[in-house]
């Protein structure tokens, strides 16, 4: 068996996981996340089409074990996703599940075996993927027991894929790893390098809560900075005029225009990242959050579209 993983599916796992386990969050507050894959089988191979983040742990510092359970909304999401997959031509279906082990060993716990058992009972070829962002970032497998050495890795994507050997044994079933291929990269070395950079963007631009507020604050800060660039340029040109140095105005205006357009390009690139993060939201969040994000980003689009007009007005004035 080989599992085929599109680049976007892989990045969805990374983004949804790092959102709840990154350097901006105390390690004791890191949370596991979970989701499902839809796709199809070709022979014994699993062809993944889509990845859906579904839920994350409920953090309870007074509990012996963190609450890790699906809500009614999550089960409703699973039903809708399954229906959408089956409506495709040719039909697709749930081909497995995934979850994170943020900061600890990639393996199958007793609970993971129980969950995987439920998937393989419905689909014998179903898979279970376990991802640890620390494994990807540091290229090590964390030791299972305290005091044991970590295992050094090379060009590892941060996960392993498992299947149960004999589902008839129930919770006593053993398991094995499954081969995979991640599409969209020239090499595993490139995958690791690019994904480590992607994790920085996730950490900075994909918070675990208050997502619209974060984007609104970023856009407003950039608009304020853009207005300051225009104001500073106009004040400088006014000073040159008052000094009788109008000959310098064309060069100054050209240089300032280049700086403003560079600022627009850099901001728009970050905005593109924000647009991508919409796809990595948990399914139950999308209906509420995506329209808010669209409104915020449209505000920037309108500002950016008016930059050339503002520069022409500035040139005309001087």
C-alpha cells in the first residue's frame, strides 16, 4: 500500500496542528487536533483528495486527561463531508483520519488504536496519520521515555501513517507503518525547508482563536502605515518646493513611488497567506469566520487598488 498525499493536504495538517502548538503558546497549553481524509482507493493504494480539520482538545488543567471528544457539530460535519465526497464523479469517501502528537512521540496510543479500528471496520484500507510538528522542525523523533536519547532524523515530514494488522483482535490489534508519497515537491529536502518556513507564517498569522480580529488588526496597521508613507512623501515634496528645489521632485517621487509599491506587494503577499489559511479552519468554524475574513481582506483590496490613483494625484499636485 502507498498513500498519495497532495501538497495542500499536507499543509492543511501542518497548519491545523501548529495553530494549536507553536512558539507563541506555552508548551503546557499545546493541544492535539484531529480530522479526516476523503479520497478513493486504486487497488490497495489510498489516493487522498481532501483533508478536513475537525476538532481540537478542550484544555482542562484540573483534569487528569484532557477532554478529547467530538461534539455534535463535529459529527454533523463528518456527515456533510461524507455526502460531499460521495457526490463527486467518480464518488469518493472517507479514507482515514489524522491527528497530532504535538511535542511527543509519533506512535499509536490505545485510544488511537480504538479510533483507527472504527475506521477500518467501515473501510478495511483506512489509514491513520500521526503528526508531530516538533519532529518536522527539529528533525528528531522524541524519546518515548524520559532520559532516553532522541533519534536524529533527516528530511522527515513530521508524521508516520499506520494501519492495524488484524481488526478482529479489536483493541489488541498490532499495527504497522505504511508507505506514502507527498506530491508537489522536488525532494523531501525541499519539502522540509519550505514547510519550516510555512510554520513561521502559521505561527504569526493563524492564531488558535480571534482569527478575524487578528487579520483586522494586521490590515488596519498596514493601511495606517501606507497612509503614513503617503503623508511623509507629500510633506517631503512640500519642503522641497518651499526650498526652491523642485528639480529634485521627479527623482524623489519616483523613489517614493517604488517604496510604496514594494510595501503594497509585501502586504499583498501576506494577504495571500491569510487567504490560504481560510481552508485550514476547522469545518464548524468556516461558516462564521470566512465571511468576516472576506470583508476584512476586501478592505485591503480596495485600498491597494487605489494606490496608483493616489500617486497620480500626488504627482499632479507637485
